């Protein structure tokens, strides 16, 4: 369900410029620039505020409260409008918000060039099935999802992926290829994932990245954030040197890594860590 449908509007615009901005309280402030003509308040099943919508002339602007505290001025402005109150499940609204920003990427960002071997999706899906087995709709974080090869594989074994990456061109490619679901994808800095997502029973970080000395701290931050959010975590890298780093990060987080060489793929997912 789209955000406008939930609020029973023909169209709306979010005050926040990007999904990543949703964790910044200041990003919602453009919604309060003057007294509105009408308002709508959206709360979740626990009656916690999800969003507030204000109308000026014929335009509706929405400020989101999924990931940061409520502004008191938002409540004051709404009460002054005598507007309507709406209720929706938090996850339903979260899906609609992810879709809103994903659609902006899908329609506005040129997709990256497809540069993966044709057999990699099948190899990834086979690895995921070996590690996780056939599941029944549990949530699995797809960290640094790229164009969504992991998400497609996770769906094929019955997991429900929540994908995130900071590369808009790769995400656009994933949408174009049908590997990424706009409702289940977010463009964020993976080192900040806990600001947006709750812990999940499963997590996959396929081909975590080419880890160089100059960007090691970045990848370490991503890996530690990922481990903090996933109970059963799968990470793959291309080289033994990179895997030694990943395994050490796992141990630092109190995890017991099981490491092996993946014979399916000698390039992308050659070394596997399950923890």
C-alpha cells in the first residue's frame, strides 16, 4: 500500500529529501514553515506517532517519525487544524516509506551496468540454501545488497529480505532487474543501519567488499553493525586475507565464526563465514 493511500490522499510529498534523512530530526522541519490549512496524523497500533501531514493550498507535505523523536510543534500545528487521525501498523507504513524513496531511485537514477557473471545468482542461491536451509518467511537483512543478487536468493529459500546499500545506481539496477523489492529496500550508509532497522534472526552480507588498508575501518564498521543486527550471520569475501579480518571482527563481537572455502565461486564469494 502506498503512503498516499494510507492517508487517503491523491498525492503527497515527504519533507525528508532521502530515506537516509529519516533519522535526522532536522530533516522534517520543512513541514513546519507556516500554519497549514489542514492536517492528518498517523499513529501505529500502539498509538505512537508515525507521521504528520499538513496541507498548504492543494499540496500535502508529510513529516515522518519512524526513526527520531516527535517534534512538539508538529502536534501543536496538527491540533490547530482540527484534522483527522489515522491508524496503521508500523511495518505497513515503513514499507510504504521505503517504497516512496525506492521509486524515486528507480525512476530518477540511471541503472549501473550489469557486470556479474550469468551464473552468480544461482551460485549465491545455492550457498544460501546450504547455509540457511528452506525457511518460512523470516526476516533476513541483506547488507550491502548491491543490485540484489542476495535478496533474490534469499527469497528463493523462503526468507524475507530487507536490503540496504548506499549506491543508488546499483539499487536502480536491482529494481530494473526485479531482484530488489522497492518496499524492502533502503538507500543508507550501512554503518548506520541500526538507526533504521530492528535486529533480525538472519543476515547476509555477500561479497562484503574489497577491503583495502585505506578503507578497512569503514568495512569494519559495516561488519560490526551488521553483526549487531543479525543473529545468524553469513558473510562472504574474495580472499583469505579479507576473511581473516572478518573472522577477527566476529570474535571481537563475541561471535564464534565458522570459516570455509566456497568451491562454487572462486572470485566473488570464495571465502565464507557463518557466525
